[in-house]
């Protein structure tokens, strides 16, 4: 970071993290060490940016007489066992940002690698207690044949709350598994919190690969297209390093790589490698930027370097080439694949253009990429509902809140910036839309799929075992089998109730050192699924929605069930591989058959009673649209008329607003200053102008709070109505307090006794006496 402003922003980001850690420690429900709380924050930011998934915050340390042999703070294992992310934390927690030295990074690298080495070579498995947070992973690493065969890459993340100038440590292999190190310091965390995505960069030239290409002569403002030929060796190289990070984020669930090899691709590589280019349709990809260089023989150009390469079609081709190379030891150096590479020119529309290219590149599939992306019709409907439905007020709190559906990554932050022009408005936005009530589409899938089974014929397609498999796998099941009905307000309220139930269950389970065990990601969904199944899905969700919480009785019952479920899985999991068994339908079938001798008498009041249900009113689409328009109107009106004038002046000075837009901005400000309604044209244009001004010149809004404060000061105070009763009260009060002068008291007494008439002139004099009495302590009843 170079500028003073960036340093200030980084310092602010650091303080916010430390404050979040302290707040979590003060919470009765969470607690936990500062180091692990920081680990959780860092991992969540990485997950939001699509750089890890389904991470488990799990601490373990092995100490010998010679010092710490290994240490781990968290891990994430992909569903197909291709990627293992290991996290180790260097936490300082100082008042000011600290610098992390190279030897600290190297020490952390040795310790996190030490864990993997101890576990994969079985040196550590028999030493671990079953209650250890790392027990499940260690057993999986040492005993799972599927993992040993499928593991492609181990990413060793070194997390720190300091700043580090060291380069990433060089990679190496342990037991034929490549390990790649990544330093995630405060700068990196700040960048992904702001950008939500850090593009990968691939240098084909440095890696020794030639990727010849020709470019399309088509000239347009959206993209530049190139047709390239990439070798199998180059694909193997980038796939091994980056895996699913090569996939377009918004439809990653849909385009996910698997460890399965396409039989046709394998056969071609093994028997007719020279025919691969002719037989295969190739890949489609996008990029933010590329650099070309002449080919060594001077016959054309090659892609030397590419920024943010994202494969939008051909993920299975890439994975199949890699796995044929790895499992069959096939020579892929003679394999060549066609690559259509679209470099997006318009940086402001980068994400939307890439998503559209991905959608149209996958139209031949059973379910389209757009269906799985955040742009699906149902997702948009849920977003509108979440912006217009207020949650019932919680006892003891006057502020009503909303559950914010974060349909696309970063919407919450964007909405805060667009609605919170000033610090006060930003705080108001957070009060109305608490961070604790933000729902992502992956969250939605997890909460809804956990609650109730779904069958497709006789095939079970929704159950807790899918939830345990991780966000992406579960999300695909949700979109295929559990999101077909059109959402309305009742659907939304029930979905929120399921979210409240799930999150409450997580708190009941707890976190170390005050947790039931070390299997929260398994036990919570299985517990809720078992409870729903046993109650025939008659839990009163509307009661949970109205209370915005679950009852103490239900909380106690969840804990009772969790203890049984966790114990059952630990006793019956084959080979003590809890995580593997919990992902299988066999595990759910076995648990579903158990009654655990649990009585539901204590929670009968939590169930729906047949014939006594509440008639819930469905909100029409018109009502939703009307509420949405009102919210947009309020947003425009929350901008001060003087600020609208400044927008117009800025647009003229920079030329960034057309004459029509400038006129529109001034007209909107004038109308608001005179309390006039906006026309439809002003309303529509106002939204666009405001969005553009916020994005291009946010400094315009910095002094808006001062304008509103000045208005408040300049508005004359509302004069109270001087009544005979009020005059009598002042007289009675002054008999005791003696604050009015004799002539003032005598005048007020004459009015009270009707010796003087209550004329307009006399009322103005009485008002002055009233104001003096107020200053001296008079209070109206």
C-alpha cells in the first residue's frame, strides 16, 4: 500500500478485526482464543473470495522437548478429496500493525508441513485422543484410500494479522503430494475484503510453455477474442497448482472439477494422442488481461502471461487430462487442446460479462449455468422479498431489522455504500440490516436442505449427508431438487426460521473449549434433520419467525439429540472415518432409524396444531413492487438537495454527466427541497445518476451530514400551544420555586384567574414566561 489514505484504510481494517475478536470473546456463547477467532475471520474472508471452502477451525499442536514439531489452526478438505487446505496462524494482536519476519514465515511453514507429514505417514494417528479437533482429519489422511489416490494439491496457508514482504515459500512434495505455500497477511486480507476476488496470474513463458494464438479482428468495447492452442503439459501444470480456482466463481458449483476421468478422453490420450485436437471441442475461458510475445520461430504470437484465467467450459476436459496423466502415467506432452480465450475489456462490467459468457458456453447442459448462478429468477425474487419484509420486533429492542439476502457476492457491502452515504447513515443501515442476519445462497441451501428430506421417486436427493459434503455439492442438490417453487413472503419467513434454527443449534453445540465435541459441521445438520423427521416436519416455523429465536425448551432438546447423534456416529463410523461416513446416505439411513429413547413432551408447544394454524397472508407481487419502489424513493430523498446540486456541478466539471443528467440531478434536488413528488422519469434517472456518482465521486457525499445538521439547527422550534391549563400549571409550579419575577408571576396568575383575556398578544407574553420556566426546571406533566 502506497498512499496515506490506503495506510489509514488498512489501519482501520486492522482495528475492526481486533474489535471483532474482542467482541466475540466477550460473548457468552462463543468465547475462544484470540488466535482462533482471527483464524476464523481470515478463513471466512478467503471463503468469500472463493479461495477455500468448508473450512474447519481446528487447533492442534505437537510439542517435543526440542520444541514445536507441528501446529495447525484450521483445515478444509474438498468433497472429491482433490484439495487439502491447511492453515497455520501467526497472530500478534498488538495495538499497531506489526511486521512479520521471514524466519517466522519459514518456521510456520515447517510446522504446518510437519502436521501433514505426521498424519499422512501415520506417525501421529495413534497418539490423538478421539476428542481432539483434528482427530477426523488425521484419520482420513492416514487411512482413506480414496484420499491417497485423489489428492492433487496441498495448499499450506500461513495466516497473519501482520504485514509481510517475504515471497511465498518454494513448494515441494511429501509422499508424492505437491505442497504449495501461500502467505495471507493483513494486506491480502484487506484486498480480498474490498475486491472479493484476487485474480490468479499464470506466466506460461516462465513455466516453459508456448501457447500460440491468433486474435479475432472483431473490434468492440466488450472483449477481445483469441484462439489459442495449449498443450496437455501446460494444462496439467496449471490444474495441479490452482484446481477449482480456475473456474468462473458465480457458477463454480455447476462447473466443478471432479476426480472422474471421461472414458473417451482417456482412451484418446492412451491410444491416439495425435487425434486429441480433432476429437475434442476444446476449452472456453475468459481473462482480465494477457501479454503476447513472438513465437521462437517467428511464425506468430503466443500467450506469455495471463491474469485471472477462468475456465467457463471444458473443466472436465482439463481434469480428465490431469488424472489420466497422474493415474495412468500417460505422456500428455503430445496432447494439444483448442482454447477460445476472451479478454474482457470493460473492467466495470467484468463479472457480469464473464458470467454471461459462462452461461452461453454451457447451454447444452441439463441445467444451465444461469440457473445455478445468482441471476436465477428465484434468487432475484428472494432478494426483493428480503429488502421489503421486516422481521418482527424482538423483545427489548425498538429497532426492527431485515434479513438481507446476499444474492451475489458483495451485495451487502455494495448496498451499505449506496445507502450509507455518511457514517451516521451507514450505522443506520447496519442497525436495520445486521451482519448477523445476512444470508448467502449457499447458506440458504444449507438451512433448507438440512430441515427436510426430498425424494425424486424412490431416490433420496436431499438430506443431511449432502449438507456435510460441503457448500458447493449441497448447493447443486438444492438447485436441482429443492428450489423449484416460486418464493413468496411465507417461503421467505420459513427459510429465515430454518436459518434461526440452524444457527441456534450451532451455538448450542458450542466452540472449543466449550463445545460438545469436534464434529459440529456433521452433528448440527444431522440433529436438525433427525428432529424434523421424527416430528414429521411439524415444528412451528412461524412461531420461530415471530420470536426471531427458538425457545429454551427446544434449545435443551437439540443439545440432548446432539449428544446421541455424535456418540452414534463415533461408535459406528467404519474405521473411525467420521467425515467420510457422514457424507454417505448409509449414515443418514442408520441414524434416521434410531429413536435414542428421546421424548418430545417438553416441546409439544413448539409444534403446529392441526386446525389451529394461523392464517398467514401472502403478499402479492404488486405489494412487493410497491414496497421496493418506496424504498428506492426513500433512498433518493435521503440525499440532501445541496448534494444533488454538487452532483450536477461535478458532472459539469468532469464531463461525466450528460447535460440531460445534470438537469435531472438539479431538478430532483429542487423537487425535494420543495417537498414535491418526483416524476417517473426523474425517479428512474435519479437511481442511475446516484449509483454513478457514488461509484465515481464518493467524496461528494462526505459533508452531507453537515447539511442535515444545519437544517436541524435552522428550523425554528415548534412553539407549544399556550392553554389555560398550561398557564395554571406554571403558576402552581412558581408558587414553590419562585423563579419568575413578581410582575411575571402576577401576569400569569391574572391569566389563570381570567382577570386578563387570553388574547394573541397575551399568549405571546405567556410563551416567554413559559420558556423561562422551562429553563429553570419547569416540567409539564
